[in-house]
C-alpha cells in the first residue's frame, strides 16, 4: 500500500476550539503524473514527515492570530504516524518544534503522535534516484525561483535538474509548463536531463465550511514553506542528492524588516538561513542521510540575479513569473496587484535590472502611471512607502562601519553563526539600497505620491511581510 495516499487523520486545537480532519476525505496531498507512486519509495518516517508537514500547513491556515495575544499562537497538533517510536522521542519532537516555531514567527506549537491504522510497505525502485549529482531545487514559479533555475541550468549543462513544486493552486500547472517550455526552447533544459516533481496539496475550503462550519482565514501562511521544503528534502534523498538548492537572493533570505516592530510573524522566514539550518537537521534525521538546504545566490540582490537573465535572452521568463501574494492566478486577467510587498520587491528588481514589463502587468502600477495622485489610494501606497522608509534607514550602512542594529538583527535571528559572516550580508544590503536610491530619485523627479520628502524620513527599525 502507498501510505502517502492512504487515509490518515490529525486534530488541531487552538484557543479552546478543535478541528479533526482526514487525508482523502477533508484534505489532499499527492504526487502527480509520473511521480504518483512516489510514496512507495519512502520509509515510514518519511511518509510521516510529509503527513506532519501537511497537518502543520492546514493548522497554520486555521489557527487565527489575535491582537489580544500579540499575534502569537499556541496550536496543539495530534497526528497519526506510522513510526510512532521514532516520533515519540523527545529529541525528535524538539527538532520539529524548534523548526516550526521559528518559521511561524515565534508561535508555540505543541505536538503529540498516535499510531496510524494504515500500514506501509516500502517498495523502493531499483531504477529511481541513481544520480547523486542531480540538482534538486524548490520551484514556485516566482521571480527568484524561475531566475535561479535558468541561471543554474545555464551554468551546468548536462546536469540532471529536479525542480520540486508543491502546488496549492490548480492554475499553477499552466504557469510551470510555460516556464519549462520556454527554458527548453532556449536549450537550457533538455528532456533527458529534466525531471520536474510536482505534488498537489489542497484544502477544500468550501466543503469544510459547509460540513464543519470552519474557515481557513489566517492569511500569513508562515508555515507553508515547511511543507514545500520537507517534500524537496525527501525528493533529494530519493535521488541520493545531498543538497536542496533554494533560489532566493541574499536580501530576500535575510529579509531585514521593513516596518517598525519586532521581527516576528510579520516577517516571513521562508528562506531564512537559520530556518534552513534547522530544517537540514530535521530532514537529515528523518532521511537517515545528510541533506542540506543551500542558498546559491546569497551574495546577490534580486536585481543582480534578474540582470543575469539578459545575456541569456530570458527577459520573457522574468515577465512570465508570478510574485504577487494576492493570488493573481485565480483572478480574471491574471494581473499581479502591484501594491503588496512581494509586487513592490519584484518591481524594484526588474526596474533595476532594466527589464520592462507590459502596461497591463499590474492592477496598480506604482512606478509608471501618470497623474498618480488621482488614481492611487493611500492604503495602496502603504508597502512601497515601507520600502522607502527602510531604504532611508539602511543609509547608515554607508557610514563605513556596520551599525549595531544591523548586527543585532543578524545575530538575534541567527542569520550568522559568527561575526566574520556579517560583512558579506552588509555589502549585499548596501548594493540593494543603491539600487533603490536610483529608483527613488526617478520617482522624486516624476513626483510620485508615495515619495516622502527626504527631510521627513524617520529612522525605522522593524519587519518585511
């Protein structure tokens, strides 16, 4: 029996409310197409980790953040597992909790496990995963992942490429096909050396609302990366690969806060170096073999990554990517909103890299529309102004020394493991600020309404979305 597709249950409790769901009946996670029998290759504890990650993903969307608790939560999860002795060990629970608490922004998760009623008989394929040089990576279809995949494929022709996607929107399939077809047409990917791995993960919100009278309305989705990353780590193990490449810029991975306040759940830690270290330890234990999550573009800004597409003639790949967090694939016309933090970060990178987009690419274009004072509401300029404020704050990096507040953030969030690593991160952020300063100067000349007078910019410390 393929236990990855078998029925299992979990219960989540939060603020006195309890929700019990089952795989197949209430939620679904499943490998697709050629990989649909992937679960048969896995050990019981690997199947368990995917179950646990899916349960965390669902609980994360259900357990609401409340102002009365400063946005922090205490979700309690009980999950059916196949290898109960393994998951009952305190050190394994601690590894799991430390990792999930961090990526969710300081929440206090509690885990317990019960024996699953389903069985799992491993039937590992003799012909699957015999290339320990395979490049296994995360692939979301966003600007960083599409750029990273193209650059790494161009740099290593002939290497097996295995991009891993956990698809939570049906519409993403066409997006991925378009990206992969473009890269194949340009000769960067060849069918013999390209094995995309796609997993579907769905929460049927409408049916659960109807049958359980429960909503999945928590919009931060801070734990979603835990599901994506664990699947990729297990796929890497199936290829005997020892690394998972995460295509994120040095700015996006460190993610120094945008707005005032503590760097907690308000700042995504989806590719944070400390999260990747913690996850490497957990997944290595589960796989019983070392796997490491790495950031090959940690020394680059997003704009620097994207600019490397131009010599390859792949500007269109950048334009086809989707960064918006407001689900543009589900909206008529597919426009990205243009105003969320992901859209603003994307626009900065593309403009700094000199890659133009069409006039209809965004619902609201903060950077090129004319007579903006009549067309953009104050609330729609909130995030671009936060970036502007952050850029002013980062000016202290040009003083010749690294400010105490920058050191403090890198050390308290464990971006760095020793002081010698701080200078490299500071240099990436200096270059990032200079990119922004050119855009801000242009915006000031054109009198864009989100531009604040230089003399009014206050020094800010705090958090990106």
